[in-house]
């Protein structure tokens, strides 16, 4: 979450998680019926609000692409999710390293897979000379 999102109300944060999840998994969820269980009954009110902020209007437009049904479920009835939503992270996660040096990529592509010797033995009935 960025600094602006940290200032959202609890209800807006919960709606943001729904919007983020639907956007992230859009290709898998389009055309399917989605049931969202929430302990915030105000989400239904927020989605039907006529004088919404532009941020909420954008979110509502995204949500209209999906077949969503929201159901209320109290935190007491769903203790695992309620607990997970309250966990605070102590530190930032380590960044993912997307770049690899070329020599590592070449090394990966140059090595013979471990099962190649087994396949060769099955086909030729001979062990490779380097195996003992």
C-alpha cells in the first residue's frame, strides 16, 4: 500500500483488496460468479452510493465487469480471515530480483537435465561412460 492508501478508511481498504484481487486475477474470474464474504456490511452501501468520490466510481466501474455477490459474514464466524486481516508487517519484504546475469542463464541452459541419462539408457540399453 502506498502512503495515500494507508489513510483510507477500513471499509475503503477492504474494498481496495477486492478491487486489487479482481484486477489481478481478471483473466481467471471473468465470466464466473464470484461470492465475496465480508464482515463489513457497509460495503453494500458503499457500492450503491450515488454521490461517490471519483476513486469509488473507478472501482465500481471495474467491479461491474464481474458477476459479484457480496455476503456478510461476521468476524466471529470466520476467525482465520479476521486474524489474518489484523496482522501487521514489521518490515518491508525483500524486493524481487528480476534481472539475472547472462552467464547464469547460459549455465542453466547448457546443463544436461538429470533425467537425460536415464532416457538414453532406456533407449540404447547402455550407460553413459561418465556414470559409474
